């Protein structure tokens, strides 16, 4: 018997989806967070080459992500379309994540780089198996315009938990490494190995299987065409890029991701070498505090973003957070300055001179990240309805895969930009805090300029987004009317 999807999503399912979002955050972000400190600072691989290495898997993702979306959209089993892949992918990505960081320190730079690329390819294939079905599952949980925002809010909440924990991976690795290695005073590979195995087993594999085990897949009422033919990959991709609303979201995520990744990549170098004179321990802990500030601000922003979306529609919420981000980008030039410390905090392995002014950065730029996770994902679910009305097929998997790949590709380009920016600025790890003044100036210009410019571009782009609550509700009414007619 064909059933309609329920509008409300139960609390335990929202929590389970959120747990999956926590794994998805670490599944993607952890590699980027660890790559430069581990492979550049500890293992001596050139920063520009690391940027290229981070970009290589995105070329592979351009094949695997859409294929996985097609497979997930068409797969049928007694466990559903998405859930078997979520469980299998979580377990596999937990294993391969830990293996990325097991490179022998005695190898040459070329060998280390090759190792990094090969194990990234294996790992991100497993991540695709996990994340693409999970993304599709989140899109199809409810047909309600505002309930979608609620579902994405739960996922954003757990994403912020991931951000809060992720910012402390390197300080934790530093503390463990010092405790385990006699005479060690700073970050070392022993600590990195301990932390990455813990993340792989507990967060990626252990928590990643939760949505696959406890989230109920909704039964989608088949349309006349969708009962007769499968979702075709090429047609779906063409359809995605022929959708005006989808293309606008693509541009928004491009602007958003470039600014965020470049800023997040450069700021840790500014913290370590400009603000702390090359002291790795102090700089990484300050980075952890800053990231925690972003996470806390994200938690605070979730109900605000929901209120803005209901009061001023989803576009209005994006206008607000990107406006704050533009102000925050300019403020970075003045915030990231040495000399504002007020007291020391003894953390055992380092005595931190805390600079509370850097937390203003989180206040201004933090809301944007949670808004993107909530509103853009909710808008993608609306777009899937729009696509079904036009093409008579539910293609959350392919749409989510294409969007996910584009997001990851932009992240990789931005990581490459970070590496090239560091190289162009003349940065050298061997110089420590004795970098040339021009080097610091260049790094700070990238740090402040990237978010300011891209936030303004995002605001202009969002203006042309065509789907509001009225149009989305009309689309749902037309879909339900058509489905009821087909059932009879």
C-alpha cells in the first residue's frame, strides 16, 4: 500500500540524523584541519603541494558522488534505499581515515605526498558511500516547508558540536604526544596517530552508523513515470543545472566556501606565526578557542536563524548572516593582532596568553556557517520538490550528490588557494616567527579580504533566488493533487 509521507519528523529521528551530521562533519572537515599542520609543519611537505593533494580527490568525487546518488535513488531493499549504504560507508570511512595519517616519517617528500593522495582517494570513496545517501535521506524526511528547516537545524546543531570538538583535535594530539613521547614538548606524530584512530573508530564508524540503524525512510508516492523507469544519471545532472534555483545555490556555496576555507586555513598560520611568534602550542590552542567560539556562536544562532527564516523567509535569514560576515571580514584585519593578551592560562603542556578579542571574529562570522547548514539544505529540499513537479521523479540522491561534489570541489580549490597564498607570501616553516613583514601582510590581506568580498557576492546572488514559502507550498499542493489522482 502506498503511503504519504508524514509532515512531522520524530525527535529520535532528528537526533539520529544529527548524529550522522556529526560524523559527516568530521568525515570531511577533519582531513582539511589536519592536512597542513601534519603534512606541512610536521612532515615537511611543501604547502602548495598539499593544496594540490587536497584537490585531487575532488576529481575522483566528480565521478563517484553522482554515481552514488544514482545508485541510492534506484536501490531497493527491505532496509530501504539509503540506510544500507550509510552503515557500510560509516564503518569503512572510519578505518581509512586513520590510515591517512600512518605515513612513515622517514620517507621522502614525494613518497609522503603520494601516500597522502592514495589514501585520501580510498577514504573519500568510503565517505561518498556514507554521505550521499545520508544527504538524500535528510532531504526527503518531510514535505513541509518549515519542518524541513527544523530537521536541518538538528543537523546543524550536531555539526556545531563537530566544529567544537574538531577545533581541539590538534591541541589534544599535542597533549597526548607530549605525554607519550619522552622529552617531547610539542605536536608530534604519536599524538596525531592516537587522535586519528580515536576519531575513526568512535566518531566516524561508531556514530556514523546511527542514522542508518534508527531513521525510518519515508515511502515516496511513485508518480506515473517514476514507476516505469529508473533515475538516469546524465539526465538528472542536466536537469539539476537547468534549474535556476539550484544554480543560484551553487553560486552561493561557491562564494561561501571559498571565503570560509581560505580564512580557516590562513588564520591558524596568523595565530601561530604572527600573533604567537611561531609558538606552535600557543597558536594551536588559540585556534581551538577560536573554533570553539564559532561553535558556541553557532549554537546560539540556531533559534535566531529559525526565527529569521519564519519571519523574513529563508532568503531574509541569508541576507542577515552574510551582512554580518562582510562586517566580520573587515574586522579580521584589526582583530588578528598581537599584544592584546590579558592573562595566562596554564594548560599543563603550554601556558596560553589568551587574547579574548579574537572571539569577536566568531561573533560576527559564526552565524553564517550555521545558517548555511540549515537554510541551504532546507532550500535544496524545496528544489527537489520543484524538480519532481517538472520531471515526475524524486532525485534527492543525485541532486544532493551533485551539490555535495561542487561544495567539496570548491573546498579543495580553496585549500589549493591557501597553499598557493602561503607560498606566494614567502612563508617558510623553518623561519618560525621570523617571517618577513611582507609575508604577514599578505597573509592578513587574504584573511580579511576573502570573506568580505565573497559575502557581498553571496548577498547579490541570493537576491535572485526564486523559491519562497508561497511558491514552495503551491508546489507541494500540486504534487499531492497529482499523486492523489494517480492513486485513484
